[in-house]
C-alpha cells in the first residue's frame, strides 16, 4: 500500500496478493501452499472482468517475459540500475526477501523488480500537505463564525432613514452567505492523484501474451459543420486515430446530427490522410497528434528527435497536410450554396440527408474493416460515421439524444466497456490520455465502482490576460479537486471516459466486508454473536458455491430492483434459474429480469440487450458485420426510444440543455464514484469563445440548463435522498443549479451604491468600535481564505481575480436573463432566444477578442457602470458643496461604488474595443435607462418626509 492511499480503495486487498502469482524461489520464503491456492482462486475471480471477449484473465506466469531492453531505453542504463538497486535495498530493509548472493544473475534481479513493480497500485492519492490545508480549514471556520456575527449585527441594527435600502441589502447579504457555504464547504477535502503508466503496461501488456487493456469507444459529436469548421473536427478525429493505444482496441464514432454531406466527405478525406499521418506520429512520437496544432506550435520540433529521416518526413507530411486542408476548404466552399435538386453523392445517388429534419439513419464505416491499412501495412482504428434518423413529430433531445444513439450503435458494432466523450473541437493533446484513465478504470477493485474519469478542460487561442475568464481555472483547479475528495467531480460534457455499465442505469457492486476476527479458543456459548456469525458465513459460502456456476455473486440494482448480471452473453432461461434457486431466500427471485422486461428498458433489439449483459465488452459469438450494421441502423431509428427508459434512467438524461450535469448527478445518486485526472501534460485541448458576446451566450446556455434542472424533478434539493449521494456532494450539486438565482440579489446589490451616492443615504448606521472590529474581521477572513486557497491549489492571483470579475459580469447579465428565460420556458412554455449580430473583426492574432456582437445581454451591466459613475460624480460634488463634514460618510459609499466599477472593468473594456469606440446603440440604451431611473428617483424620493398639512414652525425672531 502506497503512502497516502485510503484503506477502502482496494477493499482490504491493499497488498494486491490476490492479483499476481509469484514464483517460489529457493531464497524467497513465500507463502505456504495452502495460501497460494487461495490466492490463485481469488486472483482468477478478480481479474475476469477486464477481458474484452469475456475470457478469463490468467494470473499464472510472471512478468519475466517483458521486454527488458525496452524498459532500459525508457529510463536509461544508469537510471535503470539505480532503480533496481534502490528496490533491492528497500526489499531487504522490509524483510520481504533475503539478501541476494553475489553470483546472482542481473537479469533475474531485473525480472524480480518488474514483478514487484507490476504488483504495485496503478494510481495513488496525493493529499494536500497539512501545512497548507489545515490553516485553510481553520480560516473557513473562523470566517463562518465572523459571518454569523456580522449578519446578526446587520439584522439587529437597521438604518431607519434608509429602511428600504437596508432591507434589500440584508436580504442580499444573507443570500450571498448561503451561496458561499454551498461553494466553500465542498472544497473541504481537496486531493490530487497520480498515475503510473509503466505499471499499467507491465500488468496488462506482457510480452508474448494477448494485450489485456480494455476496449475504448470514442464519441465525437457535431451538429452544423458550417458553424463548427470541418477542419477542426478532422483534427480531433486524427488525434484519436493516432492515440497511443492498441489500434484494435480503439474505435472512433462521429455523430453528425445535421446530416451534412460536407462532414461525410470530410471524414472520407480524413480517413485517407490518416493512412499517412498515423504511422508518422507513432514512428517519431510527435505531440500533439492533431496536425493543425502540431505544425503551428512555436517550439523546437527537433528536440529529442534522433531519427535521421525525421526532417525530410516532417517536411513531406506538412506539405501533404496543407494539400489535405485545401481539399477540405474546397468542400466547405462547395457547401456554401446548396443546389436546388439537393446534394448528390459521388456514385450519383441523392444524399439521404438533404432534408435535415426528415431523413433516415446513416452509418458509414471508413476504417477498421478489412483492407483499411496505413501506408506501412498496419491496421488502423475503426472510424464510423453516424447520423441518426430524424422525422417530423418526434422529440430528438439535441445532444443528449445524439449521445444515446452513439451508445447503442457502439454497443452493437464494438461494445467496448469504456467510452470517451469529446466535443468536435476538443482534440487529444496527450496521446497517453486514454492510458491515464485506464489506471483508474482497470484497477481491480476501485475501478468497479467508477462511473467515469473526468479530465480538466484546457483551451487554445485565449489571450494572455484571459479577460473573460475563459480558462475557468478556479473551477477546474480548485472546485474539482475538492469534489474529487468527496464522491468525485461533476461531469462537464467533454473529456470524460465512462464505464458503460454505469450509463446503463445499474448500481455499483457492493463490497463484501471482511469477516470480523474472532478467537476460536472461546466456547460457542461464551459469545453468541461470534458463533452465529461463523455459522452464517459458512452457510452463505455453501450457497454461493452451489450457485457459482449459474449466477455471479455480485448483484446490481436498477430502479429499485435487483438485477443479476451473468458473465456470458446469452440470457439464461428464467425457469431454469428459478429451479436452481428453490429454497434460497437470500437471492430474491424478483431480481431476475425476463427478456420482455429488458426490452421495456433498453428497447427492442436482441443484439443490444445481449451486449448489455457482457460487462467485459466484446461481441456475441456468431455475429457478422452485415447483420450488425442492420441492427445498428435499427437502434438509431427515431422511434426506438419510445416507451423505454432511455433519457430517464439510462444513458444521457433528458430535460435540460446541460445534460452533462444531470447525467453525472444521476450516477452519483446511485452510489457510483468518479475520479478527476490531471496529468502533467494536458490530456485534451479545445477552443473557447473569446469575445464578450459569445462568452456571455455560452454562460447563458449553462445557466439556463441549471434553471431547468432546478425546476425539474431531478433538482438536488429534493431528489435522491433515498440514494447514496454524500451530503457535501449534494451541496456541490445544489450550488450548480442555484447559482443563476444569485443574479437577482447581485443586481440589486450593485445598484445600491449608486442609489446611496445619489440620495445621500447609507445602508449602515454609525459604526461603534465593536462593530468596526466585526467589519474588519470579515474583510480579513475573506482575504485570508482567498490567499490560502491560492496557496494550496497553485492558481495564480490573476486567474482568481479574472474569475471574480466575470462572476459579477455574468451574474448581472447572462445569469439574470437565464432565470427569466427558464421561468418562462418551464412555467409558461415560452421559448425566448436572444439574437446576436456580428461586426467584422480585425485580421490579427486574437482579432476575435475585439469582435463586437450586439445582444440584449449587454444592457444591464452597461447601465450599472453608468449609474455608479454618475453616483460617484454626484457624491463627490455634494461633499465639495457641503464641506469637510460630508467626506467621512462618503468614503463607505465610494468604496462600494468602486467595487462595482472595478469588477465590471473587463466588460467596459470589451465594449470600448481596441479603438475605444462604443457602438451607438449601447450608449443610447444605457444612458436612456440610467437617466430615467435617476430622474424617477429624484421625483419620488422615498426618504423625504411626507407632508399632509401646512408646515407649522416657530418663526423665531424673523417671523
């Protein structure tokens, strides 16, 4: 067990003795023979699940057959010897092996080292050092206490001269405190993880034995190739085909939800270019393996390259890629104008998808079949084009429906136990990314409980200052690490490797507890509990052995019912199973599922239903490619999901535009765990909208999805309490669906400073010394929490500040519109869209950053900026007119006004553009609204005393 691992990660099998058998050397004491028999039996049972064809994984044999010279090349001769010597010393100190004789052969030592290395865990937790995390937790508790006393003061000391403003401000502050708790406490147990790829190879890729790595189906989704450039999709596909993984175990499925002939032809060109690109990447080990980004990298591409033909071959490959780009660009130019008679394929037949809303399902296999080899004569991964059937009158559920169609198609054609989901603009930047995920998913014990491995999102093409927080570093490098210490990170829609069984709606396996230790020297009457437990354990073992050849001991639950999963593909006869179960109350007869019940859940496809029973993946025996293609066409028909549980309990869940959050939430409610994997070299990279308008619309879509979940039956506030969702994980999910509603108090709170400056009123009465201490303590705790959070996470202060700024910008614009749009959509059935009008951008690097697109989302923050600027001018002018006594109360108002302006500064900069020219429509709307608001306020000032009769004052001397 490696330091830092939790005991429950491996279900009381920390030393992995059950996983590998070792040779009984004469100088190695080893375990007794009886123990070896138990190890062999358990080892066979533990390793059966990772065979793609359902065959048992043989634990016999050693790792001595591994290519030692290859490993020496990886580490270098001196480093290799050093590692072997360190291992020998460490083993001798532990007393696990006796001292080696001087005459022992070096090869035998290296064999033993490789055996010991292969038995080590594939990953381990790396907890945050206590010197960094403990002060952070202490400050969180202190901040919570200070916050309670601060709110107590604010509630008990109202400002009577500005009571409406005080009441609004207190309500806003209470909501902010609630939001902070939802965001902060799920970050209580942050952890990081590291993987060991060399151990993965030693364990599952032994020389002379079949490769035992799991099969992986990769899904790429796209809708409109005119909005999502085909050359970007082609680069994503090329990076998948060239991934560092056995080619026979990788299949790439591209979903074309727009039924575009442009994408169809582009994939045909991509498949042809891949025959030359893939062998080039693997021969010279280039990174990244997306040609557009490889050839555009501004680095020394000759570094670590020793092959004499590399320069020549790279130059030729770059020329071929440029020719490939020209051919794709020609296809794009041709697709700009659709012929009246529709598109026609190369063989003269009409394109079936001419009507994008009414077309049959289409599947085309480009690579992976017989004869599809690269230029070196080697096999290539399978590449499949999929366009599901669409007909009028059917609900197709957008991306979630397309992903579910890919799940079924891949189950029929390849049925890999693991699935990688990528957006069309997210390419594989690290060719070993799939291997990184396998370190978790193929863990003999922990992997059975994992529903997915989520990677962080990283982006290309963002300016150095990241003005609109496109990188989202705070979320991916702080919040996600905190969730990884709980039940696991949320699913973010891309860069995620799934366990197929988790998507089928099953519960994770329940770990069997190790029997309690007891002493046999006591009589049975002395401890009834011990005797009873021994007897029960014995009886249980007898029953399990009797049924061992019929059913697995592991049960899975689905929708409150228990389902017994078999290791082989065929469905057992129900009557035969019931006969074998007579007299055994422990196994519920209701846990068995008939073929009819399977069809009600998964749909009427015998091939697909058979694939769901094959937990280790692979295809049923006796199938042929022709029949499988016909069945694949059937499972993507538009009526296939009717009266099934697709989108309800199975696959990607319907009901929100952010189907990713909903899908991950359902899995966690069933008790599955997820893992956050952050390799040193970024696994995936994508593109992000860097101009203000597109960024706000992206945030609007996310927030709208959260509002839809909040108003649905899957809301984390009330859903899944009978499940296995941890409380802190629930808080995190609640935060993901209530954060758009923070926009309402945030908008009010950002307006209050301007109102105070214009009216001379303030939300806080005169402060006493004790009250000043609480204010000071609150500000210090906020600063200390942020500093310590940046300290343990490694996030830069610039990224943190950009995130704070965009939280305000998005809150008073996109989140606000999302709340009202979601309420109208869910409650009134009115679907509101916000139009975007583009203007030309400059043809320079980051030129899109200065591209301005008018949208109604820009009105609220612009109005807030003008209001607060006008308030500052009015407040300072009033203080100058009234003299020295007015400056003291003015500073508090100015502080809040400048807080709003500073947070909205990136928004103001985005409006002004490079030439500092603001579009006229923005100025007109904002000045109009700000002027009306100010004039109405002055006209009906609610803080002036209302007079109902004549003014009766004593005149005094001047009467």
